[in-house]
């Protein structure tokens, strides 16, 4: 099956049509809301931990911040699941847009940095606070750059698409 035919098939599915066209409160905008809540949980917690690793609030010990990874991972999963539903709603819009692939790449890098911080900074409880800070500082800085770039790419998706649905220019 050719890619355009697959995109058209997805768009004609009951789920895709319902997400796009329903008057229900639980349609597209509800899913988008959950996508943004997940983003806020994942990135917001990451920023909080990152700021501490960059030296903000030095009176706050680093080790208890490990608990924020539960929130980060919950947010990441909420964003991932809701993102799949948003993709099902408009597969042509996303999959024909190079910015979508940039966003996914940046999200992948952001998640990789989250994993690195979790393992490098919080994986060894025997490390001193100073060593944890030193190991996490560069990762925290890169995390900010990557998440801001991913969010920017995500916002640009609303304005850079060529086709909204298969066969219909935006």
C-alpha cells in the first residue's frame, strides 16, 4: 500500500473522523488539552530539576528531586498516547511536514537526556551533591535547549503544513 493511500485510509477511519469532526467535548481539543498537560508535567518537571542542577536554589538538596521523574515519565506517556491520537486525526498534516520529524527527533533527544540525568545524576546514591551537580549541569543546559526547540517545533506544526488531509491543500 502506497503512503498516500495509507494516509487516506487512516483519515477515513471512524476514529480519525470522530476525533476531527465530533461535537463531543472529548474530541480533538480534549485530546490536545491532554497532550499539553502531559507536556507541562514532563517538561515542567524537567525544567525544575534542571534549574537545580544549574545551581538555582542551592539550599535545596538534589537527591529528593529524583521523585520528580515519576511525574516526568507520567507526563511523557500522557503526551505520547495523546500524540498518537492527534496523529490519527491528521496523519497527512503531520507525516508530510518535515517540521513534524524535527519535533519527533527533538522529543527523542529530550527523553534521552531525561534518561541520562536520571541515571548519571540520580542512579548512584553514593555520589556527593557536588559530583551530582557537576555531572548534571551540562545535561540540564542541553535539556533546556532541546525542550524549548521541541515545543517551538510543535507550535510551528499548526502553521507549516502543506496538506490538512489527503488530497486537500491546507
